[in-house]
C-alpha cells in the first residue's frame, strides 16, 4: 500500500491533453496494472466461452465421464481465476482515482500557494473552488476507468483472433464493426463536450457569486442589498440548471447509444451465427462459443464508449486545471538572480526613504493609511514599482540588492510581512502556530506569551491540541489577531514587518504586547507599521511619513514634542495651526 499524497513532480500546463498525459505517465505502473488485471478478467470470460464450445464439440455430449471431469476442471479454474481478479482490478481502479485526483489537487494547491494574492486578482475564486470540488472528481473518474480501455482492446483482440480462426467472416465483422461503432459516437461526444464545458463555466460563475455573497453578507445586510443579490443568485442558478439539463440530455443520448450499438452488434452476430450453424458451416460448440464471445465483446465496446465519455469530461476539467497552473505571478522570479547578501541586513524602501534597521525595532508612522499599505507591500515585495523597489543592504559591506533581483522564495524566508488580512487555518493550535516540524512546546509557549495569547490557549482544556475551525471563527477578533502574531513570531524571520498587530486588542493586551515584542525580537530587524502610541513607545526609533516621503525620524517621545503633525497622527488630534 502506497501512502498518498506523493511527490508530484513538475505538472504539464501547456494543454488539457498534455496534462492528462502527464498524469498517465506519472501513474503508468498503476494504470498498466489495472489494465492488465481487468484485461485478464475479460480474457478469462472469452476463454470460458471457448472452453464451453470446445467441451460441447468433444465427447461431452456422448456421456464421456472423463471429458466431463476434464472440462469441468478447466471451466472451474477459469471461473476461480476470474473471481480472484475482481478485487485486484477494483483495488487498482480505486488507487488510480485517488492518485490522479490527489496529484491534481496537490499541483493546483502548490501553485495557488506560490501565486499568493495574485491568484485572486487573476481568477475568480469560484474557478479555484470548482477545481477542488468538481474537476478532480472528473479527472479521477476517467483514470478509474482508464484501465478498461486497455482491457477492452485486449478483449476485442482476443475475440477477433478466436473468431478469425473459427470463421474468417466472423472475425472480419468484429474487426470492422467495433471501429465503426466508435466512429459513430464522435458527434455525440463532441456535443457532450461542448455542453459540459458550458455548464462548467456557469457553475464556476455561480460558485464565485456564492463565495462573494458569504464573504460580504454582513455588508449586504447593512446596505439593504439582500434582494438584489438574491435575484442575481437565482438567475445564475437557473442558468446552471438549464445548462445541466442540456448536459443531462446529451449524456442520456450517449448512454442510450452506448447500449444500442453494441446490442445491435450482438443481435447481428447471433443471427448470422445461427444461420451458419443451420447451414452446417460451424458446429454447435462454435455457435455457443460465439454467443459467449458476443457478450464479452458488447461489454468491451460499452466500456470503451464509457471511458471515452469520461475522457470528454476529464478534458474539460483538465482545461480548468491548466488554466490555474498557467497563471503567472505578478512578481516573477528574475531570470538571473543576484547574489544574496549576507545577514544581517537593513531593509530600505527608496520610494519613501524608510529603513528598517538590521538590529532593533523600527516604528513606521504614516499620516495617510494608503502610504502605510504601499510601504509595507514594497518592503515585503508584494508591490513592484520601477525605481522604488525595496533593497536589502548588507550592514558589513554596504552592498545593496533589490528584492526583485532575488527569488521570491528567498525573499519570503528572509522578510515576513504579517498583516491583519492573514488567515487562520483549520487544525490544531499546535499545527497552526508551528512553522515546521520539530518546534518544541517550550518555544511555542514563548511566542504565545510574547503575543499575550496565553488566555486563548488556556480557553480550551486541550491547550495547544485544541481544534481551530476555518479562520478561527470560534475566537474574537482580538484573539485571532494575537494568534496570528504568535504564528509570525514562531517563524522567526530575519526581518519581520507587522502591520497594526494590536489594532483589535484591548489596552491591557496591547501594552503587554508592546513590552514583550522587543524582547522576543532582540537582535533581529522588526518593523512596526502602526499609529499605536503604546507600541511606538517601545521602539528604538520611529520614522514619520507624510505624502509618501520620510519627513521626521527619532524616538517616539521626541517626535511627539518636536512634530505636531506626528503627534496629531498618533494621538488622533488636530495639529496646532501654523506649526509643522
């Protein structure tokens, strides 16, 4: 038994067909095993028919006890072999479903994580949700049945060979009829593909609308927009229903033809075989064998048509997956990365003149909140502006390297931007706060204490093993904020940028965080983008930004006395007229 998920490798993203081929190559051993097991099962069915026909043409009909025992043993062995192959084949089919579906969702999830905020700017959220809820099922269904393609071809080849050796016309009928049946399915498969793709687009739009509705429900109620959104959702839902009905009609027609054409082939072969038997061109045993062959043949043709219909659905789903995988990041990695500066480094924003020192805690106060957002995003490399890119400055050599000249992964390891729109994920508190395996409970206790989140952990008798729901909805806004701060501290980056890390907590908690934060981050660079007097009073220095540029710098209390505009920004007061 292999453990899932497995390392996925590099997914193919040039087209849906290439992606499906990449999945097939990734799981080729399991697919071949599934095809071989199912093919052996179907060959056993063919051999049972052949053995039964041979038994009838032997001395069995004349009451030969030896022949009866011999052929009974042969048939029993074939039946036992067929029965033994059923669980083997089913297990392989199930594994193919899980392997292909998990590999697909791993590829999409890993790429989504790498894309970060770029993903939601480039693609509606419903598209990504639909990949994880619908598309992986379609892809998994196809690979679950993919083994039937090989097994059906093996069965058709075996039946054709046996019929050709018994009667050339019968063999030629099979060799010609099966390709004709498959060709006749092409128009229906194309119609099914078009309708399913249309339905999939409408479903993604509805999922996006539902996601936006849930996220903004409180705002909608505040402005009285429930009726308008309800009407839009109903209209979109009806479009999805109509599209699904059209897909259902096409699918029903496909299923009907899937039963009709093999059935007509079966009737034709039986009729023609009976005429040959009456004419004495074939024996009674051969006729009985041909009846058995046609049953296996019709099942093989149905399996082929079923697999082709699943392939159509899988191609539509793979097209959506490839669309996600083909998205490029807003901030691509450089083709020729610069040599990374050694630690410790200052982090400097040329656009504003702000510098986060390599040692100590730097406060950044902006008169305009928009400037605070822009500076934080540039320092974290979530915004690239030509001529204003943030740089790491080696404190020992003075060498400066732009963040955009370093791989994003390296920037993320060295510089962490922790803002209040970060999410808490479902799972245990221990897993949520731990940056990786091997983090001791003592270390977690330290960061929890520094974030003044002890009461949050003690809230449950399970402590760090308490379960979080998605986004930590069981906790208040202030408790969530303290947990996010503890998680950021546990990562212990070289440069930590905190944007209003105590805006939702009470004054007592804010004062405790302000006192503990410099102690926890001693010797490393910490930037506090905030207007909180309690936090700023515990910084080593404060930089004041007005109209996007650094205009004052010094200790918090010095700036309060020397800069009325700084005091007005921090204390939410109106500056004295005539003073700057």
